[in-house]
């Protein structure tokens, strides 16, 4: 949905609330993300339902309007305008061209986009990352920007963009190294390093 209309009052209230919750929590952003027209923003670790709320507030704090993938059925009336205003990007997972290719096409059609993906999938993940985010970035020819949020220290930050080379494990090793440096005591990133070395399998690969 491309238009220049003013966002709905409800969406503006929700974004205001997310930003206020982030500030109330007292997080400190240690740096800002690079200024890029299009990129995949991956966030980790995902251990709580509050992660997205604080993360959404953090990206708003640095002036990014995040986009997220949502089931196309969620964009039906009366939620249509609200879902778009919140940054939703409707994707039909049953589309003939495939889920990953549908997301790539949406990125290609956008002038600017910061697509947020939680590569661990759910908060019950053991720390291994699904590879869908990588196939999307590779297919769309856009960089991956890693972001982290430490609920223990109250710190959050962003890494340098990583352009996918086509070697998933090699690029995942770069990402794991960044997270290990940012949060050295997080056991999930030990497992991510093992995944990058090919010692354990990647879960739930998405098909093109």
C-alpha cells in the first residue's frame, strides 16, 4: 500500500506507547544503525514477548520505521489501515512463487525498507537461527544489519552491515562473532557459533 496519508490515530498511539515503554525501561543505545535505503534488520536474542516491544521502541528512537512480515489474512478490514501503518507487509505464505520469493519481490518494489526479522523464530528457540532471513537478503541483494538488546544490562546496539556472499555458514560466523562480542555471556550465541561451523543443523529452513 503506497500512499502519503497521515497514519491512523490508533497506530500513532501504539507507536507512542512503544517508545514510551522503551524509555521507561531505561535502555541505553550504544550506537546507531548505518543509514541504508534497504536492509534486513535481525534482532537477537529473543527470550521474551517483551523483546519486540522494547526493540520496536529502540528503532523508533533512532528514526527507523520498521517493517515486519505478516500473514495476508491479517490485513483485512477493519485492521487494514492499522496493519499497514504499523509497518506490516502482507505476505501470502501459500503463494505459488513461494514465501521467500514473495518477500524478495516486496523488497524490490519498495523505495526504502528496514525489514525486521527474528531469525530465532520463537522465544522457545535454543539459539539456532533459521536461514530464511539469509535467503531473503541474498535474493534481494540487501545487507543484513544485526541488532541486540540485553535485558540484563539495559544496553542495546547495532552492528555493521553484512552483505550476504552466498556462503551461509561463513556469513553466519561473522554474525555470531558480532553477537559474542556484544553479549559474551549469552549461551545462545555459543550455539550460534556451533551452527555457523556446521557442527549442528540449522532448524526449519524456508523454501524458495
